[in-house]
C-alpha cells in the first residue's frame, strides 16, 4: 500500500514538472517578441511563476552576446528531474 502511494506521489510530481516545463517553454518563446506588454495579468503571473527558477540559472550563466542561454540549463535540469520522478513512479 505504501509503495502505491509513493508511486502516485512520484507520478504527480513528474506531471507537475511536465506542466512547469510547458510554462517555461511559453515564457522563453514569448521573450522573442519584444513588443509584448508584460504588465498583462496572465503574462505577469507567468513571469512570477517561472522567473524565480530561471533566475537561478541566469546567475550562473550570464547572457552571451545578448542571448540568454541559461534557459537551456534550466530545461535540462527540469527534464532530468522529471524523468527521475517518472522512473521512480514505475518501479
């Protein structure tokens, strides 16, 4: 019974990270459009959800030539954690 609960928890964590990854993709793609009004309620909420995680990696990898490549490292870590949670949920 406890193993089933742990599998469920790890599955939910994996799904949550998948949703968060989707939000990060939207956030990164929207940065390609400089004329977007970030004070919009939905976009402001998206920034407040994703920026704390992205700021961790922005502090490690500074922008190179105006390109912020820190999001690549953020995606790699998020996908690694997501796959680990899914693997644990199938064990």
